[in-house]
């Protein structure tokens, strides 16, 4: 599984405010919500983009 490391605390806190704790949680959030979230800047969004399509875990 890919890993994404957000090194900025504002980005991490923004995901927590959106109740995103796992990749499955991230898949439930609309891209518009992420763009409008305070603390998620362009760099963070670029790092999260590959993970936005995760909705089902494959084994």
C-alpha cells in the first residue's frame, strides 16, 4: 500500500477536522471539501491526489 506523509501540522489538523483518519475516510470526502479546507494548501493536495480514489481496500 502506498504511504503519504504530510509533514505540515496545518494539513494534518485539517484532515482531522474533516474526520479523515484512513484512506477509506479520505475516499468519502469530496474534492471540493478538501480544496476549501483551511490548512490544506496546494502542496498537500498534490500529495493527497493519488489517494483520493481509494474507496475499497483490495487484498
